[in-house]
């Protein structure tokens, strides 16, 4: 686990490399502004906001503080202070999340799926529930006004601020990585089209995927234990089933080969993870499951809500013995062959090449004398 200061530096660099405009408040890395663009094909499309981010000393173990500087009309954003009401930031934050998650997933999700039952802007919440078209029109109108004001302030600030050396300029928000995640999801494509897109994205992220049949609703994925954890070196075959209503309903996830973990049933392999079972959002996708949620599950077990009571009790009673048992299970049940992965055979081209080499050697040596 890297130190908080090192993690802040890494996450901020990752955010900058994702093509977001970042404006530092001072020489430290704990307070800065980020330019955030409204999700495509939403009522906030075309809006541009300056978002203030403050990272506490304990980040990433404590969540960042997020606030809109220019106004936005939204039930879960305070119109005066710009503060945000979002569970994943305020209540269920995990050290597995980072700043790119905030700007590519959590804030777009906030704008796309307001929660009027837990408002910071009571007027917006009441209007949204009473008259949705009028609410949407007001959101669009305020977005255009505040965006013009924000762009004018940006131009003024850029004329006063020093230019960055070549190669160090912090470029525009909503770059390619943001477009890949936000744009397809915000278009609210049909479930079948979305399944196809998400599965293709998972495959392009270099995960081995084995289809169960010709459909795209059931398949296996090879999942490796997180580096520098007690699960490092383990390889699991994970069964994924996508319901007809995916992405509006969460996928079903289960480990095929055994894993020793408080929140995984040892016999069935079923998983107890809030973000999959309870707080799933259509903004999440299969890559989130395998790059964020499952690694988070393995790194941060929750023994107070177990599916494997023995593992949970052992973890709380004797952590070193628990960790040793986890490693023993990895060694016994989570080798590549246990996950159904076999060493790749040589390609026919390679075999042909070797045969040609052998025949070449024979030609050079010639036949033995009689």
C-alpha cells in the first residue's frame, strides 16, 4: 500500500493523463480545480463546470471533497455552495476508487440519475417530481448561462496565468477516455446493444473471455488476484450472467474454482458485494467489475456481512492464520490449470518453421555414407 502523499501524486497524474484540464491552487497536490463537461445526450450536454477538489490528508482512505464552482441546477447539488450529495463519495467511498472514477463515472452518474428523495436543492427536487419537462428546461437554461460565465472566467484566467512548458500543458476535459465511458452509456442504448458493447470492451481490456453459447448473456472470465495482496498469483475462472435487463439490473458473478474469502460462498462461489448486489448503476460496466469491484472485494473483505462464516471469524480472531489459509487455497485451488487455463500450444506457423529448420540441417549434414 503506497503512502497517501504518493497515492495523491499518482491519482492526480492519472487524471491529467486522461485529458482533463487541471488548475492547481498552490504548490501542493491537495487542492485544485478540474474542468468537467456534462454527459453527452443529457440535459447537461454542452455545460462546462469548474469543480473544486480537496484531498484530505488521509486520501485515498478518506474521500475527496467535491464542489461545483459555477452554478448547476440539480436536486443533489447545493445551488449556493456547489456541494454534492453522492453516496459513493460521501458514504461508501473506498480506497480502490480514484479521481478518474470521480470524473468519468460518479459525477456523470450523478447528473444522469438524480435522486430527488435525498436533495440538497429542494426546489429542483420538487420540480423534477412535479413537472419533469419544466425541470429539464430549467437545467438546460442554467447550464448554458453558467457555461458562458465559466468560459469567460477561464479565458480571463488563461490570459493572466503563465503558460506551461511544452509537454506539460494540462489539456481539455472529457477526452477520449471519458468519451468511451460516458458517451455510450448516456445514450441509453438497448440492453442487447449495451451487452455487446460492454463485452467487447472487456475483451479489448485483455481479459480472457470464454463464451458459454452463441448468446452474450453467459460467459467465463479469467480473473487474477490483485498484485501485492494475499491473493497475488491466484487465477480464478469467474462465471458472469447478464440478465435481460442489463445494464439496468446487475450481473450475476460467481467464482468457479475455490477462493477463501469472508464474502464469497465457498461451495457455490457466489459473491456478496454491495455495489453488485444492492447499489448497482447502469453507469457501471463489466470492466468496472473486474478492474475495480472484484479487486476491492479481495483487498478489503467485510467480515461483518459474510457468506463464509468460518473465514470471517478466523479473519477477526487470528489475521495471520487467516492470511496463511488464503494463500494455501490460492496454491491448492487457484493455479492457471484450476481455472481451466492451459499453456498455449505452438502455432502451426511455428511448427512449420521448426520442421523447415530441421530439414535444412539434414540437407547441410547430408546423408550418412553407406
